[in-house]
C-alpha cells in the first residue's frame, strides 16, 4: 500500500498519518519529522536547513529528494508506506513518479485533508504554545500557509486528475477525522 497525505500546515496530517500507518501496517514517513530530528541532532543536514524551517520556507528539492529516496530504500518501506508532507513541489511529484516507476510500483491513493484556514492558524498558534516547534511563531505560520498555497495546493489538481484524490474534511476531533479518513480509504481501496 502506497499512500500520500496532503493538506495545509496544521490540518492534522501528522496525527492522521500515524493512525493510517498503524491501520494499514505501513511506516508513516514525515519529511518534516526527519528534518526536525536532523536539526535537533545538529547533523550537517540539520545545520543547513534550520534557518529555512524556522522561517517557514521549503527545504530545497535536491536535499529533500535525497532524504526521501534514502528513506524509501530502507527495509521497512519495501512493501509500502505513507508519505506525510511529501511531495510539496511539482519537481517532487515528478521525482516521486520516477522513483515509483523504477520499481514498477504505483500510488494507491492520495488523502487530502481539507480545513478552514483561519481555524487552523488559530489551532497552530495554540499548539505552538504547548509544543514549542522551531517553526511556530505567527509570522512563520502565516508564511508556511502562503508557501503552501503557492507551491503545494496546486499539486492536488494533479492527483485529482489522476483520479487518486480522497478528500476528507479535517475539522473536528482527532477521532472524528480519523473515522472519516479510514472510512473514505476503505471505500476507495476496498480494505
Ligand atoms: P511539516 O512537519 O510537514 O509541516 O514540515 C515542516 C517543515 O519542514 C516545512 O515547513 C518545510 O520547511 C520543511 N519540509 C517538510 N517537508 C518538505 C518537503 N517535502 N519539501 C520541502 N520542505 C519540506
């Protein structure tokens, strides 16, 4: 099973990914988490990207693609995965297509979590107080939203045209949303 989860920052992709990953027994792979870990561990990658992330911009495609390709080649990802936060640019979509083609593999579905923007900005600001992420002040959050609109939101059309998009309303409690996600995926995938 190969899935993507997409949606604006703060829509709850990370939380839903963990639930979907557990349900289908596939690793939920978050580029954002990989990058945050690199920053925490002060690896060379972390040092290169910490400023970009703290400002809410996108890590360059070349770096992002290296990270993703190497993660997808780990043994636990051999039979499937759920990618959370990737692809985010048109170039990443093409690179993912090429990676899949190498293995003669294909995506099964793309989950799109939709949400009211002002509500999620409010939710992110609240989460920022609790979690203290490096990219969590108001200016950064607004910038992340803008970058998302410019670069990532248009990618949904690509997957919609391919007939792969499974759109789910992301407003409500975690349980409400995950019930919707799992029901929509079960209907689409037949399992
Ligand atoms: P996330 O946890 O998915 O919201 O990602 C947090 C931050 O990591 C983003 O705001 C970007 O700066 C960076 N990031 C995560 N995934 C990608 C990606 N696929 N391409 C570029 N930057 C990314």
